[in-house]
C-alpha cells in the first residue's frame, strides 16, 4: 500500500465488532486495508473462523489485512509467556495474510539503550517474516513523544523498524511539529489519523484519547499541516484511520 491508500484501523470500531461487517465496511468505504487486533484474531480462531475463511472475506471485499495491533511487553527485561504467545500469533497473522506492518507500544524497562536493544531484537524477529515494526509514542507510557520513539528506533538501528506517528498523540502530547519534522522519512513506518478537541474533555489522558476522537477535519487539530509535513518529507505510506470514541469503548471488553 502507498500514500494513496486508506486503512480502517481496528480501533475505529468496537474491539469485538463482527469481522464480516468490519471488512465489508472497509471495502464499501474505499479503504484498501484493515487493521486487526491480536485479541480479536485469537477469539476468531477459537470460534468457527479459519485463515481460509478470513482470506476469502478479504478477497471478496478487495481489502487486505494491512496492520497487526498491538505488541506490548517486548521491552520488558523478561517478557511474560503471555507476551511471547501474542508475538507468535502476530507472526502467524503476518505470514497468513502477507501483512506488512506490526504495531508496538511501550513502556520499556531500563535505559533508552536497553529499549533500543529490545526493539532491535523485535525487529529482527519481524524481519524473519518480512514485516516492519512501528513504535508508537504514547504520552501515558514512558515513550512519551516522537523524540523518545526516535531515540529508541535509532538505538536499534534496524532497517525494518521505525516510528508510528499518531496525530492525536502529537497534537495532545508535545504538539511540536518540529519533532515530526526531525524524524527521517525512512524511519516513519506508520501513520494514524484522527482529529479532536485541543483541550482535554476528560482528566485521564488515556481515557480521553480512547473516547473523544473524531474524523479528520471534524476537530481542532492542524490536520492539513500534519499531512503536508509528512507528504513534503516524502513519506509514502497508507493513512490509517484510528477514530476511537465512546461507541467503541463502551462495549464490553
């Protein structure tokens, strides 16, 4: 996929939104791909879904499985058995659906160099499956800003590892476009788009960012500047629409 393509992120819909409708909606909206959360994929396989059946559904609607969400725990000094199971499942998804992109988030233990070593090892495992990894900065973790994510990615020094730039965490975090400009184009591996109010609607950052996003252009973020900055840098990646709101997170976990 390229910068001419849209991806329907998993978390623009309820975490357990029926897979048939998720993929059909993406196709009907003109999206070239969808994202899929590891948790839902695990549940699909435990029910009556198979790789073949999901593949047939994707092909019917001319949509690919563009991104795998989300690996958390890779940066622990001793990742849990649950983490390793999740990572193995991510590679199964990448292999089965020829997915390009896997999302990773913090927090990390130790120093930036420690995080870089762990991220580099994660990227090496991803490379065995032909995947790239995007490290998302989240102000409610200790990878707070684009600068933090870039430092880890540069410490790792892997060609298939980069930064995921999410406009919400940019606008509601450091809100410094120079930080986005400082990331070399080749080290941006993912883009997530939404919009929202500039001032928090809820006191808890994480809760606010999961409940109060709106579609690009319907909020107060400088969406045009954000997009123009990435295009001017020569970033040529699909635009993933991640518009989380109350309708998603008020559903049962």
